[in-house]
């Protein structure tokens, strides 16, 4: 079942086929968690929102209509859940700045370079979180998740030109944040 299309799996999911649902989860879980992590800055929050996304997908599968790629539909659900969580938790929302990557017990080849790379990654993650959500969403989906301009336009209901403008504006904001942080660039 791994080689079948997303559209076929969604048709099967409309009848609450758990095997089709499991394949969709396996196919998109890591990318969705990565996207939500980039949006929220919190691995735990990203995992919770990804789980909520898949549950909502399962519950609302009967109403699914295929317009464009399935991944855009899934990211739209995730984005809306993320925005809703920000509204609910705005007062207590704290940005997480630490990366929680494990290295499977292996030491990096050069500890000084690894420490510098970790600091740069931390600063980039921190800077991404400062980009306004309006620009951060298309920027992360385009640059990190690899969605096309057309997919982003379909997903958000705006013109491709608007998407390109928002991505460009997001890049410029990110560039300014990073240059202000490092007075002229990264170390």
C-alpha cells in the first residue's frame, strides 16, 4: 500500500480504513512535525499539533475534496491548528530556543565546530520565530518543506504573486534580524 497515491488513500480513509490512515501518517509525519517545529520552536508542541492534525484529518476525511496535492491540504490543517493554539495560549506562550536533537551517543568530529554550528542553528531558529506569522508560514513551507508557489497559493487562497511577495518579505525580515543580531552577519 506504500506505493499508492495519496488520493487513493484518502478515498479509502473516507470509509475509515485504518491501514490507509497508517500509510498517510507514515508518509507525512516527519515532514509535518518538522514544519510545525519550525513554526512553533517547540518539539513537544510540534508533535502534539501533528497528532491533532492527523486526528482531525481522520475525523473530517469524509468531506475531503481533491484540489491540488494532498500535502497542501494537510499543511493547511496543521497551520490552522497552530494559529488556533496561538490564540488559545497567547498569554502563556513561550518561545522555545533550544534544539533537542540527539546524536545517538556519537561525539562530533570537531567539538568546537559542532558547538559553533549548534549556536548558529539556535540563532537561526530564534530569528525564524521572530518573523511575523503572515510571512513565516509561507517562508517555512517554501524554503524548508519544499512546497511550490502554486501549492502555497492553493493552500492559502491567495495569488502566486502574493505568495512570492510574502516569501521575499519573510526572507528580508529574517536577514535583517540575523544581521542585527550579529552586526553584519553570522560568525
